[in-house]
């Protein structure tokens, strides 16, 4: 009845306004639904009787959106919503007739959409450990809103150095005193930093001879890593071991044995256990799937003020994971470095969509990519969001490699609707990206067309801030008219190397990197490989104009070229204070820093 009356009111107002122009100032009826943690899905979705789930509100919206003559808003009240399955939106959920359907936080409240599960019934045990039973597998634990450290040696912030890679016998050689016959060796992972990427290698066995230990990773990663040429296997690359109970020796460390289901945790502070631990582990890989197709795209949806959290990713535990570059991991290797790579999952995954808005959301405590617009998108806005404590990439955008093709092949689809074009990524705050997979970027774009990346701030990252381009070839592809401008990028490349505050690949004519402020890029003592730069124009980069970018406190040269084509540079040695002051978040979004302190507990 509410829906029929509201729609009817809209028609009555339109008729009155047509007959009586003086009534144009009358407000239109507003269609709203409400969702709350204490609601019920058999409620009507009103303020007084809200739904319990967004999925139920979605059903209600589907019943009325075909004949929209005004916007529809679903207000999500504050609190935590543990999802049994990812939220799924397709073309039937679109706004119609140019109007928008919004799913947004109720004013001054923070709804948390969690892909995790709570961990309860902790028991005190030996050596100060607390234990709980948790079925399934996961790679992250969050206690009282803080990421905990998966048990490791050496402790966080320090690493070992390997000696050599034995290509003939497919073994990794390390000092023998760095490894022991741990009770469950096959659950231990060796995580190696390889120039610009990382390798997660579950161990199969090892032998000692003289002063060295010879490690054999599990298949299939053992075969893949010794067959592929890049990232380079070098002497003295940094590594650490993870996921053995005996590694717990620091407060905040944890271990989970999937065979017994025992989760062990060493509290950070005594007062942390003075009341029940608020702990969450991931359960789902995805929170939200915007599932458009090229023939039936999703459109005119808005997601505002939501907290997206606790999604996971278990493939690195199940099979290992070899990051090739920018988070894409190797699944097949052929001679001459023909690699076939796969895209990691994302907490929010979008295909074939236009006129979407993601605004003022917080993406945090996530186990792979946070937000991914994969293909077939245009006219979307990612504006004013916070991305922090992300295991992988912050924002992934556009096609990279097709899984069935070598990763160096350029992208020129027969169906041009596949191209991601004319989307805007602006005024976002990205920090603590690549927390588990350090070879990931803050913003990673494959083959975008006319993307605008502006007024973002990116800092505290192990590898490059913004990456645009793929395929390492100066050949025609879909890229052109890209704009990377007015961004503030600093304190990136803090662990790996051979990257830039801004990094590019391949031909992208009429594209601009303009008036960015890039500073404080150093080199980690653990890094092995090439330089870190303010802007790194890597293989095939062509058609770019670099104009009035400001660089300060860089250990290496501001701009590096590697096998590039035609590049125009204009006044990139400037210290223009106007560029510095205008870079990064615009005034209306500078409050985003306060949202960093609103992590879900």
C-alpha cells in the first residue's frame, strides 16, 4: 500500500505541476526503506519496522523500480551484518528512467557488511595463549578491530635472506639454522620477496647438507616458480616463514590448524582479556557482486557510507600463490616467459555497469582486492572512499590479461563494450594496502580508456601507488585519453622495488600524468632489484605527457624510462606550492582521515 500510494503521489504531483506552474516547488514523495540489525524480514521495511537484511530490501525495491519517477533510498542502520552469502545485484536492481537507487548509511551511523564470522568461547591455555574452535580455513584474524599477525619467524618487520635458487634441482637454498623439522611442515609457508612481487610457497620437504638447507616447495608452485623467468629469482632475496604454532612468541600473533580447528591467539595486552574478545575471521571471499552483462548491464545504483569488511581468500593457503605483477598470479608458464595469470578475487566485484556511485564507504580488513571494476563499465564514480588494511590491491580497474592468453598480449576486444572507459576515481584515501601480498598496488589499472584518477591520497604501501597499463609492449591497444592528476602519493615502495609512485606500461596516446605531488620514496634494506622512482615509465610506455609534477625527498631520480616510446615532459622540476597544496583530497573530503579510526570491531 505504501508503494502504490507513493507512486500515485508522484503522478498526482506531476499533473498538478503541469496544470499549476506555481506548484513546482512542492516536494515529491520520497520512497524509502529501512534495514536494521534488530529488524525482521517479514516487516514492511519502515523506520519503525525495518527489514533485517539488505537482500530483503532489495526484493522490495525490485517490486517497484520498473516505473520509477523519483529516486529510491534504502537506509541501512548502524551495526554489524554478518552475511550468509554475498549480496548479489543484477540488471533487475537498476535504477530506471534516469533515477538512482541508493543503499546508504542512516545519518551519523556506520553499518558494517561483514563477510566474516565471529569467534566466541575463547579458553585460556598454556603460555598465555587463548584458544577457540573454528572450522574451515582462513588467513586473517581481527581482534577488537585490529589485524593480528599470523604466526611467523622472524617477527614482523624483519626477514631472513635466502642464499641461492637451485634451478637444476628446483630447490631454494638457505642457511640451515633458519629451519627445523616443525610438527606440521606441510602447513608452513615460505613467503619470498621477489623484486616487485611476492611468492607464497607452502613447503613440502627439506634436506640439510653442510651449512645449507635445501627446500622443496609444494606443487604446483614449485614447477611454476622454477619455470617462469620473472619476477627474477635472485640471491639474497628476503623471506619469512608463516603458519606454525611454535612461531607464536609475540603478543598479537595467532595460528589456526585447519585439521583440528584450533585457533590459538596470544593477546596483545592483559586488559584485552578482561572482557570477552571481539574476534572475527573471514568466511566469504566476497561481500557484494554487481553482476551485469554486456547485454543487460547494471546501472544507476549508489552505495554510500557503508563499511565493507572481513572478506577472505584461501587459494594461497591451498595451492600457494605466485604474484606475477600487480596482484595477478601465475597459473601457467611456457617458454620465453609466456605467463598466464589470474585475477585475485575482490570484496566488491563489478562487471558491465554504468552510472554507479561508490561514495564515502570504508573498505577495510579485507583478504584480497577491495574493489574491482573488471569489464564493461563506464560513467561510474568511485569518490571519497577510504581503503585501509587491505591484504591485496585497493582498487583494481579494467581488463588485464585474459586467462587463456599470455600476459604480454595487448587487449583489443572484438566487442568494444568490454572496455572500461570514462570512469572516475577521485578523492579516495588509500593506506596500508598490500598487507599480505606486498606486490599489490593502491590503484591498479590494466587497459583503461579515458579513466580519470585525481585528487587521491595514497601512502604507507609496500609497492607502487598507482599503476596504469599492462602487456609491456608499444603496440596499439584500447588505452588512450587517461588522466592521472592532482594526486598526493608518499611513503610508498616501503618494502619492494622496481616501481614508482606512479607506474605505467604500454602505449596510451593522449594520456596525461599531471600536477601530482610525490615525495618520501626511499628503498627498503630488504629490497633486491632495480630502483624506486617518483614516476616509472616501464616497457612500451608511449603517448604520455608528464607535466608539472612535484617531487621531494626521493632516493633515486624522479622519473625513470625503460624501453619507452614518445614521452613529452613539461616542467617536472617545479616546486610549485600551488601544485603541492592542491594535490590530494579536496576540502570536502579531508574529513576522510577521521574514518581511519572507525574500523569495525
